């Protein structure tokens, strides 16, 4: 297991280096931050001074080496726009994003998985069809459409909830609902499919034939086996906790990481974009690593295969 | 306590009576209203520094509520100069102006504003960072040595020198008198004093701030409202500065909230959460106007939308082709269709506020819409229908893409083959020097004199000539006249001729329309929009 984790961690570091290099090159080739940040009316003196201050007039390889050297000393640079450490700016936004993505995640799991399992256990019933219909609705409606419809109903028409901002817990309700609806639908459909597949397996028939109760069959045999593919999906969702709410954050004026991505990319605020990508890529890599470890815990066969290797 | 129907009705009645009486009691106690304004952006650079945040959105957050100059722009009047932190000023010669400071003006930190603060506000430490003035040396350099470890944003000295290219220094004559010394004769010194950037900050507050970022997020100024909290990309809260020299401000607080999506700003206004929703596109005007209790105010601003020609493109190099392009545009159709008729077509690249200094050229207009003339000019140019690339950004300016498409259609109607190429940013726009035939831009009036934008944008050091898009020897000579002559008639004559060159004979740009902004608001507020991005919440513009 230790070898497995170490090899995965080595791959994770390689992934991060590749992401950072790719981001570095793309950001520099797609536009000069001086012209973009200072605007079309900036005098040439100001543009030249800006380039000199931020080392943009150095050759690309020199900028790259300086950047890599910085990263290895955990120095993520200074924001060209805010004149503040990029890491501080990014870390300041993470709690706001997690404040809506974590509750949304809990709703996705807490509603989506039971609904899917229930539908699978009552296949072809009205409840099953209801779950399928609602889940299709959930994951097909674009989040920006759902967000605006919710605002029109609950803010403009009923006046029950605020339409945007971050002033109170009520402000988080509509963003959380918007974020969770699609995930609930996906999770319900995925759980249903996984359970239906497991329930058709010979070991389920064997368990029933040896006289186990239906409850025991479901809890001890069906659910653990169905959870492997579900964990994969959960892994993706965990990875998207930090960066997966950009659209919703924009519509609800929620000051999280998603809005920071949009504004810092638009302004070519290189240090902030690079720091953001490193944090996001790290969270994705960490989520994948956890999923791999979870596979081993859930399925003893995978553990023994790894040991054999 | 027993809750029965009678008691419940009694409680409801008491609550209702209380809700009616309470506002009157609050008013009697001098309680003031607080307002919330939703905007697309609070600032672009996440600071509240006038020299760093030189943008339209910055103007809205800064003026006239936070920052003030020695002379101010008459925001609700003719946009000309009015006394502010200086009560009077006089010319000592064509290079020097002396100003008497208003006494008893208090900064937000309680300090009295003196000549020392004015000197500091135009110092190397605050703005110029050791850059030398055009045509001379810095005066009083020893006064401007940095006293703290603050590093100015790299762009600030360049921006400062654009507005004050020849300022040698500011002299504190006594506690309440300052002199501005210019290296060259300049008739626009007064205009520069009320331009965006020339406002005054407290020297002590700067010295006490640990870093530039700390200072720039809570600058100490003299305006009627002071910064209580600034959360970049989230909100800016200004609260009343009750020691304001112009009297007690009428509002308790002004809260700007950043709401990037226009639909969200409109929804927040409709639901009553916001008192104002700014940056509405013209197509949202009916939605707001039709809602009960709401209205839309439009403001034309000191900014004209133009399209700029690039004579490095061999087809566009021919002035006949450019002239044809200027005559093929039905500008009124654009204003009617895309702006709901809510803006206007100015008299060339002029601004009506030039009239304050008698520099407005009466009788001048944009080129007439005449497709026949355009076709004839193309025939004279022997134009064969080769494609002319039009580099276009996706709505950097309001309605930009739609306007670009309309323009292309109009040009094609006249026989021009214009090919739109969408670009992502300004760097990509300027990258295609030899290929680009036309691009979009806007022209701003910064010092309320024809120098801006004619000389600053199209003169020898303007961006258009720096990027080698166009040049004209006569216009360059006239630029010097306009910048240095102190004879009014000579300057006005030079400007009139420059308009003829730049807009008719050898066009460098073609003007489309004046830019405008639209603000949705609660009608009960009875507030009036200034012809600017700035939102005036001083006593004279607040009536409830």
C-alpha cells in the first residue's frame, strides 16, 4: 500500500509541474498583461515601466526559470493588480467557495445516493420513474438558467431570499440549491445504475439463496459493491469543490475562487492565475489520490492485486 | 402570556403604528438613509488610488464622494471648473499658477489639510517617482524623497506624467498657499488641476500606512464620505464624513456591491435589494422602466466611441477609402437601434463642455451619411473589393460587437469588403500591425480642453502615431500650437483645422457616437444622474 501511495504521489507531483508549465506558457502567449491590465489608453512609459517591474521584458526561458525557482521556495509571487501576495489573495477566497460547495456536496450525496438506491430497489415503480425524470431534469438544466429562474421566483416574485451577495446565511441558499441540483441528478442516476448492475450479480442470488434477509443483502453485499463506481464520481466532485462554482458565483455575486479565476485570467494577473491553478490542480490530484485509496478500502480484491504487484 | 385573537390584533396594530411613527422619529433625530448600489465592477485594479485606478468605474466610486481636488469639476452643472479645496487661484505667468487653500478642511483622519499635503500629493513619492518633467528639471527634489518603503505601482509615474508632463514641482508658499511651477507655458494648468488624478490625500496617512496596498485600500481624503470597508471584487462601503467642509453629508452610508451579471443587477433592483443598478445595457431599459417604482437615468459621458484606421494596411492607406468609410455610416441608425435613442452623435470629437473655455467649434459635424458619395470615393480610389480586416473585441465597449456587425453591413452596402476578425484582448489587436485595417477605440476628455483627446490620442505622441497607424505632418505642428500657445484665438483656429484633417481630409478615426451609461433606480429617491460615470451624493443632489 505504501509503495502504491508513493508512486501515486510521484505522479501527482509530475502532474502539477506539467499543469504549471502549461499555464505559464499559455498565459504568456495569449496576451501581454501590461496592455491588458493598463488598458488601451495607457501611455507607453507606463507600459514599459510595468513590463520592467514584473520582468515581462526578460526572455521567456528566464521568466520560466525564475518562476519555477519561486515555486520551490513556496513564493507564489505578487499580484500585478492588487500589489499583494498572490497566495494571500487565493486563500482569502477559498472559505467563501467552500461555504457553498461543501453544503452542495452534502446535498448531492445525501439526496442523490439514497434516491438512486431507492429507485434501483423499486425498479419500474412510480417512484423509480419519478427519480429518473427528476434526475434528468436536474442534470440537463444549465446552472445559469436554473440560477436565474430561482432568483426570479424566490427573490423577485416572492421576496423570500436575496438575489446575490454574501451578507448572511440566507444569501447562500440559492447558490447551494443551484449547485446541488445537477449533482443530485447525476448522483441519483449513477447510484441507480450501479445498484441495478450489482443486484443482478450471481453473488446477490447466492446471498439470498443462503437465507440472508433482504436488508442484509442490500447493506452487506449490494451497497459496498455498488459504491466503487460511486466513489469515482464523488472523487470528481470533491476535486471540483474549489473551482467548480465559477458560473454560480458570478450570477450570485458570491466572492469565491470561481470569480477570482474569471477576473484574474481576464486581467492576465499571472501570479494569481498560476497560484490558483496550482491550488486547483493540487485539490484535483489529492481527490484522485483519496479515491484510489478508497478503492482499496472498499474492495479487498483491489488491495490484494496491488499487494501481488 | 395568553395569545388570543384580540391580543394578536393589538400587537399587529402596535407594530403597524410603530412602523409608521419610527421613520419620523429617526428623521427627527437626524438619522440618515443608507443606500446600496450594484455595479458591474467597483474598480479594475482593486485599489482606491486615483493614479492607479484610472478608469470609468473608478470615477464612479471616487467622485465626488471620496476624492476632491483643489479645483473640482462641476459634476451637476456645465462640467467646468469650480472651487473646491482651493478657494481662489491666479496665474503668476504662463507657467505658474498660485492657489489659496480653503482653511479648516478636515481629512478623514481629523487632520487639517495644509499646503504640505498638496505638495505631497504631487511629489515623487506619491506620483512621479523621479521622472523628469518635459523641458526642465524637478524643483524642490529634496522635499520629495520617499520617507517610507512603499513601492508605487509601476504604471503610476507614467500615468502621472501623461497628465502633468511638464510639472516641475509644487511650492508651499505658506500654510494655505501653493504654487504650481510648470517647465513650459501651458494654458491648461487649471484643467489639469480638476482632471482625474489631481486630487489631494493626507501625507500623514500615507506615511503611517505599512504598505502601498494598505494605503490604497483606505486612502485618507477630504471628500464627504470616507472609506469604512473595501473588499475588492465584493463591496465598498463609504460612510458620512461629518466634518466635511461642505456640510453634513445627506447619507449615512453608500454601499457599492459588485454584481458582474447584468441579469443579477436587474433582479436585485426589481426585488428591492438595491437602490441603484448601474451599467445597464440599453436593451434592459424597458424591463426596468416598466417595473412599478423604478426608473432609468441615462448619462452621456466624456467619452466618444470611435473606429480607428490603420494606414499600414495598403488599402486603408488611401485617404479616399477612409473618407468613403466615414460617409458610409448611418450613425443615427446605430444610436436608434442599439442605444434606444438614448445617446447622441456629437459635433465631431468635441465635447460640449469645451464651451466653458470657448474652445467648442460651432457648426462642425461628423461626416454626413451619404452612401452615394462613399461609392464615388471608392471609385476614385480604384478600390477593387479587396478585404479590409476589422479587428474587433467582444464587447469591451458597450454594444461593441453589434455595432461592429452593423458597421460592416453599412460598409458593404457602400461597396467595401470589410472582414471582421474577433480578438481576445488589446495585445492581439495591436499585434496585427500590417494586416489590420480598422479597429475600435474610444476618445476621452480628461482636462476639458481639446488637447484631450485630439493631441493626447492622435498627436505626435498619441497612441495612434506611436503604433504607426497614421501620421500627418500638419496635424503634428498644430498639436504643438494647441499645447503651448497661450493665445486663445490661435489655439481655437488650430483646433478647427485639426478637426478638418483628422475627420475629413486624412481621416485617422471616424466618430460613431457619444458613450452613455444607464442607471436603474428607485423613483422615490429623486436623485439625478450627472453627465458622467460619477454619482453625486452630496447634499445638493439628495432631496429626501
